[in-house]
């Protein structure tokens, strides 16, 4: 793209120099044939199109989102554009929104009723302390570890590790509790 920009600038400078040089000699009358007019018109048209493409490159190369591909009602009255403009992207990068990957994971699992109850997996009450969680995890890990039991209990161990990872971290546990639906 830089090479193209340099080419356009050089073309404009060269054209300007030709124009100024042609105007200094007023004695000569310039005769332009029809073929030369066609070449000049074509080159100016190419330059104008190139400038237009250069200025519109962000719009042309814009990444399409899932919203663009689907037919939503909000497209008709432009409500999506009110709340999802390009200006909002700057703020999300800074961190104004507190939506993390874990929030998204918990929210999606809760919506699909696939969020496992890690308290039941670790066999602890919801108000268990960190010490109780750690103690119960170690106890269950000793019972279900594939090396100890000589059974195919890898999936159970993965569930235990995930449950311990979530419940032992206070921030993750708070996010998890927010989305957990207990009957």
C-alpha cells in the first residue's frame, strides 16, 4: 500500500511539474491530438479511482461480523449501529467492560443448562472455606487418581481439577456462583 501511495504522489508531482513547465512558454501553442486526450483522460480517471480506493480502504477491507451475515430486525431501524459502533471498540480494549472469557464460558453454560455443579463434584457445601475445599479436593484426588485406582478415571480427575480450579480462586468462584442455578 505504501508503494502505491508513493506512486500516486510521484504521479501528481510529475503532472504538476509538466503543467508548470508548459505554462512558462507562452509563445508555443500546444496542440493535443485526440489520442493524447484519451490517454490524459484515462490516466486522470485512473488517478481519481486510485485516490478513492485509497481513502475508502478501511470500509472496503472491513472485517465482517456474524451480525453482518445474518438478517436481524435491528438492521431495519439501525438500533444495532447505535450501540455497536466502531467507537465502542476502543473502550472495550481499555477494559471498561468486565466481561472475561470465564464470564462468557459460565454464561453460555448456564444458558444451555450445561454448567456443572462443582460443589456437588467436590462434595462440599456452598459456604465451604478455602481450607475445606483444598482438603476435600486432595481426599477425592487420592481416591480417583488413575495411577492409584488403576481404572479409567481420567475424566473424573479432569472434573475434579476444574472444580478445584474454579472454587479455589475467589474471583472465579464469585463469577461461577453468579451463574450457578441451584434447585
